[in-house]
C-alpha cells in the first residue's frame, strides 16, 4: 500500500469519522457485553439497523448521527466563511441543524445530547455565541464535531478555532480541551506524526490529562481480542470519550478496520467513540485504507466527500495534484 497523499488523509479524516459514527449508531447506549453478545465478536464488521435495545432502535444502517451532522456544518463554515467567528459558527449551527435545515434530519434522528440541544435553543433566543456553553456542560458534543478543524494549516489556529466552536455549546474547561485535542491530533496526523500514547502538545488542562493517562495505561488486548476493561463503557464526558477513542486508535494503529470496529462496539456512546477514533485512524492512513464496503454504503458519502473537497480547495490547493507530500508534520506547528 502506497503512502497516502495529504488529500487522501483529509478525505480519510472526514470519512473515517462518519463511518465510525454510522457503525456505532446501531448500538448507542448498549453496554459492551450486550453488543458482543449480539455480534458474537468484539468488533463491528458492517453497518446494522439500530438494535432493539439501542436508543436508536431502527436507525437506518449506514446512516451517521448528530456527530456527523455537526461536523459537516462546522466544515462548511471553515470552507466558506470569510471570517471564522463564534457568531458565524453559531449561525450555521442554528440554520443547518434546525429541523428543516441542511443537516437537520441527520442531527435530530441521531439523538443529540441535552447540552447541545439546550445550547441551540439559547442561541435561537439570542444568546451570546462565544460564551453560550454553560461551565457545567462537560459532555462530548463539542469534541465529536471538532475533527474538520484539524485540516487548517496553522496549528495555533487549529487550537483557537477548536476552542471557539466548543464554547458555543460546552463551557467546561476539560470539554473545551477535549475538542482542542481532537483537532490537534488530527492536524498532527495529517502532517505525518505517528499515533503514540502521548497527549497532544499544547493541551495542559488537568482533568483532561488525568483521563488521558488512565485511558492509555495497559493497552493490551485479551486473548479473544477484546479491549481492556477500562476502554469499554466509558462515561460521556468529553475528556473520557476523546481519551478512550485515541487509546483505541493507538491499540490498532496499523489496522484501521479493526480499530474503528472495536471502537463502535466499545459500549454506551458507541457512535461518538467510533466517530472520533475513525477520524484519527482515517487521518493516519487515508481513505485508501478504509474498507470500501463502509465507504460505498455510507448514506451521506457525497456530503462528506464534498466537505473534504471544499476544505482542501480553500486551504491546500497546492496538494490537490502531484505526488504524495513527504511526512514533515513538524513544519506545520506554530
């Protein structure tokens, strides 16, 4: 397999996130043991109709959830807005994620979180966008949509915009740090940094780093190929979700199919763990390493491909043609 081009890594990031989301959607809120009993395996192998015991029972196979709806809305702002501000992002969320909006059906059929839906209602009532997220809201809604930010060329700007978009719905410092971590990890992977257990450079928030250390200890599969217990059935906080999704990606750093499948079967918030892990492994390996059956049967593939192409066209026109770029991720930092 040839080394992926930069453009293929960007495609892989957005496709991997949507694929992991759609794979995990069938099992959302089910514990890992129940998922494994249904599958007869510790990994999801293909899209499935939402299981009866999932909160998304009957959810169409191959359809992502609110995670991808928000990521697509954010990607559209990043690709088209003359200035990227909290107010501009908030306006896009209000419009795109409304019941009749561009991604509204995808959003509401995906069982969006309480903090996000409440934040959107406040925005509709005229709340101040930059600090709309409540300090106690520490869920993973801001992190699940942050991976498109990693495509931006400047690492410092990646961190700032990831935080900016997070605070629109989530004000807890560790939830903001979790969103920044997703975007920074994607950015570093796009520029060729390998997946390692180290936290992303620049993240110093203590609650997040404590969760990161817990998630990355003892990364060993058991004899049946199952995830270690501390990577199953994790809490929905942003810091726990991101840390565990990354730890799973590290465990399967050379096998994106197995890694995304394991994340989607990990239990409870399976769509979000799958989404974030998929974005990481997609950035690391590119779209060429994602199983073709997952890519072709993804219900929103065209929307995801359009978003990736628009981001590349705005920020990386020089990388759309020619041979693969050398792995020189460190030059993008700063």
